[in-house]
C-alpha cells in the first residue's frame, strides 16, 4: 500500500510538472536567419577568446533583464556583442534562447562576427561598435510562401498600431486582430540601445519593408536596430492572465487529489515510516557483496559521514573569521573537530535539485582517490540545504600566497620549487592514468596547489569542475567551461574539447610561473595579449631564457632551470597533440640526461605580434604629430 501511495504522488507531481512545462516553456528557438560578416580573419583564436569574454560580461544582464551589451579585447581583435530577448519571453525562456544563440554565432568564424535571429531572441557580434546602428545593407526581409488576400488589410492595421505604441513602451509591443476573415498575430521590438526617435524610425522602415510581403500570411523584417514579425499562426508566448488561470486550475486539481487520498495517506504513514526505518537499518548492515561490504561501496559508510551539526560547530557556524577563501566551486572554511584535528570545509554552490545525483556521484569517485600529492578527502555532509566536503587542513595554504609575494617567495628556493613542480606532475599523472577513472582537473593554477609544512605540493579541487559557477556552452561535449582565463588551453576555451592535454597546458603555465615568480596574466608588458607564456617563447627563440628566471633565486645549476623552462614551453604548445603526457613530463624532469624536443609556438603569439605592430604604428603617427615648442 505504501508503494502504491508513493507511485500515485509521483504520478500527480509528474503530471503537474509536464503541465507547467507546457505553460511556461516557450523559448522559441527556431533559427529565422543567420547572417555572417563578409570580412575574414586568418587566425580566429583571439576573436574566439574575446567573444566568450564579452558573452560573460553580458550574460548577467540578459538573464536578469533580457538585454545586455559588452566588449572585450583590444584592436584589431576587439569584439562587441549585443543580445536581447523579445518582450513576451519569461526569464527562463530568455535564458534558454540566449544560450542557444550564443552557441550558434561562433559558427560564423573565421568571419568577423555576424547576426543570429531566433524566434525568441537576437544576438550580434562584430569587431566595431554597432550598438546604435538603425538600418544597414545587411538587413533582411523574409516573406512566407502562403498567400491570403483577405487578411492583408487587418495585418496592415495591426502593424501600424503596434509601431506607434512600441517606442513609448520600452521599444516592444505585440498583439492580435481577430475578424470573421481569421486571426493575425504580430510583434515589434527595438533593441534597447535605441532611443524613442531611433526606434520609431527603425520600425517605420521595417513596416514599409514587411508590408511588401502581403498578401503572404507571415513575414519577418530583420533590421540592425529592430525587428517586425507577423503570422496567422499564434507564435506569441501565452498571455499572463491565461497562465494565472492555468495555475489556479492546476493547484485545484492537486488540492482535490490530496483530499481524496488524505485518508490513505494517514493509513499508510505507519507503513512508510517502517519502510524508511528498515531501509536505514539495511544500509548500515554489513551485507557482503563480492567480498566487500555494502557500506564500503558508498560514501555513506560511517567513517566518511559527518553530521551537519559537527561541521557547523567545528567552523563556529561558518563564521567569517574562519573563512579561508572563495572560488568557482564555493566557499572554504577552516574548522577544528572535537578531537583537535584541523579541517578545511568546502561548501559547494549547488542547488538541492542537482545535489542528490551529481554530488553523490562525484564524491563517490573522489573519496577513493589517494595520493601523497592530492589533498586528502575526509568525508562529507549532504543535506537538502548544503553540500559540504571535508578535507585535511594544509598548514601553508596555497602556492600563490608564497610565489607572488615579494618577501614570502624567498622561502621557496630552487630545490623547493623543483619539488613542487615534480610533485604536482605526479599528482596529475595519478588523476589522468593511475586512478580507476580518468579525472581532468580543468583548473590547475597556483591557488589550487596547497603546500604542507615541508612545502610539498597537494592538488586541491580535483573532481569538482562540474560544480563551478560558470555557464555551459551548448553544443560541446563538456557540460560547461570551467577554469581560469590565461590557464585554459586554446582548444578547450574555443571549442570545449576536453582531454588530459587541457591539464598539461595549465601545468605548463604553472611551471613558468614557478620559475619566474610572476602571474601569467599580470606579466609586465605594454600589449594586453602578451603573457608570461608568449614572452618566454620569445626569449627561447632569442636564446635569452635566463631573463625570465626569478631574480630572488640563488641558482647553482642554470642549465637545470633552463631545462625545466623548456619543459614548460613543451606543455604550452598550441597544438594539443604535440604536448607531452604527464608520464613523459615526469621522465623529462627526473631523467636529466634525456634529450628534449624543440617546442613549437604557444597560442596567441601571432596576435601579440599583430597588436605590437599596431601599437608601434600608432605611436609613430602620434610622434609625427608632435609640435616642437621652438618652432612656435
């Protein structure tokens, strides 16, 4: 009987969920038009990187207000992006439409940007500021093939009324006209960069264009600053009043169902309670499965389970004074257990709807990973409210606190730095090839390398990439892009291709940072695309590699240091297939007499050269315009 009640309630909730999805989910993802720029670039990697940077800038505005503009990079590869949803879309539908649009637009590369018009939203990218363009030669008119002369007059009246009302209504208006001849639906929408005057002008031009489609039963006028759409099919989202009525009747059905089965619920409560108690008892019993106990096969075995109250007490109720930091996965707190052990507690940024499956699956994997160069996992507490992971506390904190501090870096002599480089490589090799499943870290950097009291490295945050607070890129094999710009391999940043070579690239950047004591993204250079990696490559070509080495280091064997720098360049090669595996890297670092191959160029070197030439040309022009004060 208890099983029947549970089945019935699941059936009711499932039916309601399906009804709600039909009511609310109308993102209108059909592609109306994709128009790519006629200009072409020879190397699109810089444009791709700047495009995704601009997308990150605007996504919060689009998700919260249905509109956003942004730009990223420097000429000649600077990218400008605008995205806007139509006014009748809900925020959820807008998010779905925006994610679809942002994944389609990069298909225009190697063309410099383009436009994508979906039924529910619009997105455009280019290498110049176009935000206030009203009409352009690339504007498009699309007319349907079906004709109906009887509706031409009502279509004209409806569109004329809407374009008059839209400029004073935040640039948007939709409506319908119903007569004995049939129905017509229309939508007009200006981009929010348009003022009232520009919006009126754009809509009048679009109306003049789209009315030439008549007597076609549907049409689109797609201008640079606005769009108009009409059809005899209802393409508009459901009216909010209709949604309220549907919501009322849905809850009414649920209320009646609960009353009818109320008596059954009371009767079955005892049975359900016994079932839950028996299930819990069964979970704790040592039932032998293939020579192991059932409790040994899950993270929920007694030794890995922490009570929420225990962790809460250990961290003093997650007091801010105990907060060690915050990253893409969540917050980190220091705690002290009752037995005196110091711990680090990670509170993940995950919702209750995903934690039951994703968190349990991932933690089941990482809980069995044990290596001297990995931070040791002690247990977890998973509740409807929080997902808490408990690790050993590593006293010296993270590598970046030493490496990039002018005074503390002096504690890291060359032997300690070499030990950190080799230990990190061994930890990554274990994750890639020696563990039961291959784990790609995706965010290797100095802040994710912790140091114990003897400065031995321990990799943190492995296996947590899917919990990073970043948006996913539809159409890629990976769930989402997770990592830090400057450390991500070009094939992963541009195309979402995830292999162990992504970690190899990040490791190579880390090696060069350890050698130089300088952050990759904050390397002192006049041009913004120049990084520690590209600068090291230039020194390698000019045989001046010693200039990148941290001047605070006292070095007895300069050849050993230069060999490690060459290994770093081998790891950061643009072509993923040319990068060595972690096993090969360990061999290069430990077998010092083995020959090293010559590295090929890292990514973005060509872009640095273009930008440098552009800057030098600009400075020469500026110098030629200077006035000699003696000639006045």
